[in-house]
């Protein structure tokens, strides 16, 4: 084992996986898979527009598990570029923490790069890491304070920041 430090002694405590976001080619087909085959409940849909591009998304839940399905609205959108570069699949994994800013700071000292600042909204604070070239993964660091779903202003801010930085 390379690293035998527990998360608690390393200064970061992850509480749970809040959700997993998936980049998909066909949102409606993905919704059918999750609802008709896997038995998840569709709890929400969104359409987000940036300055140049957009995305459609759907939130699904079952037994405390939550997935967010995302489809780009045009070939230049972040999600479409992600699918083009890495294929459909995991866009990011959201890790629940007690203090987003503190966790972002600690991860930053360890070399983690971030594509967004800390985004705060009513009941929800979040930040997104840059995509790791080796694993293809991006992580969302998230804290909920009474908000079960997602805050439209937070999602719009996230989309705008990622679009501005040309990240996906």
C-alpha cells in the first residue's frame, strides 16, 4: 500500500457519495433504462443554457441512490465534448463533505486543480475538480444544508464557469 493514512487523519472526511452524474448520448433512452429497467424514479428535469451552449439533465433516485443524467444540446457543449473525448459514462462523482471551502483548500495543497470556484446557494455549496487525464474523472465536492435536490442558480453558475474556462 502506498498510502496508509485514513481520511480522518489526513484532514479530509468524505461523508457519502451524494450522486453520480453520467454523460449520455440520448437522454430519453437513458431515462427509460433507469426508470423502466432499473426501477429508479424520475424526480426532475432541467434545461441549462450558457452563453454559447447548453445541456438537458434528469435527476433519478432509488433507495437513497441518486444519478443525474446529462446530454449536451449541441456538439460544442461541455457534455457533448466530454462524450466525444471520453465516451458516455461517468461525468463526475459528487462527494459529500462538511466544509466545501476547507476541503477544496486541502485538496488544492495536494495538487488537485479545480474548474470552478466554491459555488454557494441556499442550502447547497459545491465545487468541481478539473478532470483527471488518467482516470477521466472529475469530482464534485458538495455540502447540503437542507436542500435535497439541486439549486437552479448553482447549476447555472457551474455551467457558466465551466463554459468560460472551456472545461468539461
